[in-house]
């Protein structure tokens, strides 16, 4: 059986909307974070509190201290969604203008200035592989990763086309303790917790 492109697109859209409805129905009832990628639903068992949440909060506060008025480094809801691409992601920290956040539902990814992720202990490939693919596809110009497993991270910029789709061309690695530049802003990474710091 041959499926015409329009039929295939309509079927993909229907499947995406079904996945989105499911994610929204379980979001407040099951632990962890649910997102939608080209491959399907990703469930990340992010624990409340601990190094993951502390890192996101500290990065958010440090960015907001150096950003101009009208911008914020938001570490809450909503999702970033591109329905035609069939992708819905939830960055740990979202750099965006207040005006672009003031919308009903999901945020337009084209309004996002930078997305920041703190690597989870349970599913590191979601941040290092999946979001490395999805964020340039969504047109998010800067993607920063903080990894409490290793005390390292990287900032990705300069989206360019490749045979496998848009990808970041530039990667700048950092080690906790160094200053890191995310977009136009430079912040300290000293004092960020690592997994194991809260265990004893």
C-alpha cells in the first residue's frame, strides 16, 4: 500500500497529537518528565530536589543577574513545541523574553534564545543525544548542557544544515569551576553540585 505524502503527514500529525494528549494527561500524575521526539515519548525520571534541581536553579539565578531587563531564565513550565515537526521538549532552563513567555500553552521554539539542560542520572542520552538533535531542528540557537555526573558541560551554537538535518557546528566544553558563556552572558560554574554530593 502506498501512502501519499499528504496522508503520511496527516497520519504523523494525528499520532503526534495523540502522544501529546497522553503526555499532558499523565504529566501531573506520574513522576518524572515526559517529552515527545521523532522517535516517540521519552520518560526521564528526574528526581525532585537534589543536584539536578539545584543546578537548574543556580544557573537560572546567575543568568538573570547578568541579563538585561525584559529577559528571564525560566526554570518552570511551559513546554517548547513544534507541532509540524512533531517535537515537544521541556528545557530545564529557558532563556526567553517575558513577552514571548506570555502565551497560552506551549512556547514557540523560534522565540527561545537559549535552552539549558542539566543531565539526569537516569537518562543522560536524552540530553547529550536526543536534545542535541531536536534543539537545532527547532531552531534554538544556543544549547547548554551541565552534567553533574562528571562536573563538566558544553555549549553548542551555530546551527548549520547536514545530511541528517540541522546540527550545531560549534561546541565549547567547560569544567565546573570555570566561567561559561551562554549566548551573550557569562556566568560562574563554581559551587554547582555533582551527583553523589548529596549522598553519604
